[in-house]
């Protein structure tokens, strides 16, 4: 029980760090990326030493925390799957970092559109489909953000059959990071 409580507290700290990191992205992008790298390093240390409590980290999101909660969930799950696929620590941390920032472009989309409970209009759908590119535009401010992580952010809604967006890429056009983050992103969207 104590270890579960400790894990819950660590998740809350990570969520708080995620909020802080994203809030710095516009004004202090280098600090933001460095903070994110520290967070990912800490998470990978925890992951590589033990994975028996990781799924417990996926708690219900509080109102206003959905984007941060989702990004943290996707990051942790991608890193966990990277570990199970026996990826290198460098690759695990790279996908963790990319996943942490994959949806920051949604911060540019009005909340009334993001939280809409009825079907979106065509213009609203088009705006939402731009969020991967908006995420990359945010990250242009941070020249220390790894170039290798950018394709997974751009492609996290691309499906292997070519039915995704924004470019309709398929199959071998998608690297292993893009493929994994797409599956994990969809899974977390369906579960939460």
C-alpha cells in the first residue's frame, strides 16, 4: 500500500512538472525542453528499474488537466512499450520526450472546440487536424528539442493504412516512433 501511495504522489509530481514545462514553452522554450528532459530521465530511471506499478499511474484526469494527463500517460506508456521492445535507453527517452509534447498544439485551439460534445463542424475538424503542426511550431522556439523527436509529433495521427492525418502517410513512411506513439495515443484516447 505504501508503494502505491508513493507511486500516486510521483504521478502527481510529474503532472505538476508537465504543467510547468508546457507553460514555459512560449516564454522560455530552452528551459521548457531542459525541464522535460529531466522529467523524462527521472521517469525512465523509474521505468527501467521497475515496471510493476506503472499502470497504476494512469489515474483519472481532473478538469483542466486533460491535455497534461493524456500527454503524461502517452509518454509513460510509450516508454513502457519501448522497454518491452528492448529499445535502447536513448530511444526510450526520445519517444518519452516526443510523447510529452505531442499535443501541445491543442493549447492553441479554443477550449469550446476541444471540449465539444456534439459532432464538430468541418472547419472545426480541420482546425483540430492542424494540432500536430501547431505542436511543431511551438517547438521551433526551442532549438535544443531533438530533431529525431519531431516526426513522431507530426505523425501521431498517421495510421499505417494511410487513413490518418495530416499527410495520409502509411506503412514504411512512418518510423518506429511514429507507429508506436500513434497506437498508444489512440489507446489512451479510447480509455480516457
